[in-house]
C-alpha cells in the first residue's frame, strides 16, 4: 500500500515538473521554407525564400485553386534576419527554416564574400547542416528560385535531386553542405568550392508554368561546374574537366564516363566505377615540400568505336596505359592552372602537409597562399579495366569479317 502511494506521488511530481510540448509548432501555422536565396542590395541583402504551399502539394495539378505548390517571397533588409522579418509583411505564416534543402548565393554576393551571410546561417538554431549550397553563376539567386522545373513538383526538391544525381553520375559538381564548407573555410591549408547553377533561357519564360508543358522547355536550370573560393570570396569558375579533376583528388568521384583514342584510330569509351586518391608529401633536397597524388581507378569499357582485339591482354594493357597517361596529363594541367590563375588550394594539399609533416607546416602556414602557387605536384594514376561488356570484339570488326 505504501509502495502504491509513493508511486502515485512520483507520478504527480513528474507531471508537475515536465515541460510538455511548450515549443510545439503546428503545421498550419508555419510557412516551410524549402530554398533560400541571398543576393546583394544597395540597402544590405535581398533575400528570397521559396515557401511550400502545403494546400497544393497533395492536390497536384488538379487543385481547386490552380496555384503552384510553392511561393517565392523576396524582401530587402540591412541584415539577413531583418530581410526575413520584413518578409512577414507578405507571408501569412511564420517562416520555418528547418526543412531547407538548398541555399543559393548570387554571384555578386559570392565575389564580395559570404562570411557575413554564413554567420547567420551557422548561428540560426533552426537551420540544420544537411542542405546543399550553390552559387548562381552569372546571375542572381532570386532568378533561380523563380523557375518552374519539370519532373519534381517542388523546384527546391528538383535542385536537391539534380545535385545528388549529377555528383553521383557526372562528377563535375559537388554536394557541398554547410558543415563541409565551414570545415574547409576554417581549417588551414585548404580553400572551399561550391557548385554553380545557371539559367539556360530567360527568367520570364521560366516563371510561366507553360514552360514545363513543352517537350523542350524554353528555360531550364543547369549545373555549371565548380566555383573556386579563396577564403570566403569567389575568385573564379572551373569548367567540366577541371571540376572533375578537383573531385578526383578530393575522392568525391563515384561514377563518371570518359573516352580515349585507340592505337589504330577511333575512340573507346569507358565507365569509371571506383576511384581512390591519396596525397603523399615528401621533402626535396632543399627541404621544401613536394606532393605526389596516387590514384587507383577501376573502369569498364562501355563503347568501342575502333578496331582492336579485346581478347588480347596486350590490347587491354595498352588501353589502360593510354587512360593513365590521359589522367596524369590532364589532372596535372588542371592543378597548374588553378595554382597560377587563382592560387587557391581547393585540393587540400596544405592540409595534407599539416597532417603528415606538422613541423614543416608551421614554417609555411602563414604564407601558404603564395607557396602553393609554386609547389611541385606530381600525379600518378593506375587504371585497371575490369570488364569489356557483353561482347568481345567491336561490332564493326565482326561485320567486316568474311
């Protein structure tokens, strides 16, 4: 009996001191922000928020009101929180940032520096760190968020999915999250990169829902390589090939394709399905650091448009050597270009020096930006062709045989 009384007392005390759902937020009281765009403005910042229209997402095109599943609000403020607060003069609900999928910086803002904007993004307790960050190449972030996209009913989800698939299958972009960007920004010996997006077509046509009802839409959003940052400022852009080179060294390539000239003319295409890159540091005779990038690559032949005996081990070995030489030449060329053009260590060689030779790193830490421009870097690729496909000899060779 005494035990039951004690149990009741404990339960009553627990109820009294339990906070309950004091911080609850009802869905019908929130405007869920799916994408955020930040641009410069003469009065501070122009912030665009793509907000989920929850009443239309389930109804799809058959909704009674016929409106789109998202609404983009834009407001101006001296600071980003100020701009978001001013947005409430138009939005009927409180903005909720915890489901953000994509954050886009306008190129002008990125070139001026994203440090101040990142302070708000990092400090806000509502924001998670798993959203992707992009730069609007040659334009404003607000323009990207006003485009109606095919396939995905919500444009922010379309951007998110396209980043995932392009990184996995194309390898010329990057899945850069807030945490990854800040890590590369703050640690010594590395500079960050961000994927770029741009419009192919006009903003006016892309805003119209009729744009996605065409077989070939007039306006689409496409990825535009990697943007090179030096600290928090965008300093330039990389095309497809050097963007892939950066991702190879950073071990961010999952799958991609390439092609190589055959010995007797023609072209062979290959599919890369595994890569592993390791950076080694050693000191030369002068005691200066030099770097060697070792790359292990596995590939499958996907198309053979030349005459070669694929049942011959020598032919496969020759093809592997040709691909290795292509990798060694091209990636070394891309490294030299970034060294001379931007002086930004987006490869993380300084971090490798810090990790492997910490005492030597102390000597170069304060002037690594200048030292990186002249440091010697060697690339050594080892390619193995694992499969040649369902047939052995090229179709043209089989047809030509009597």
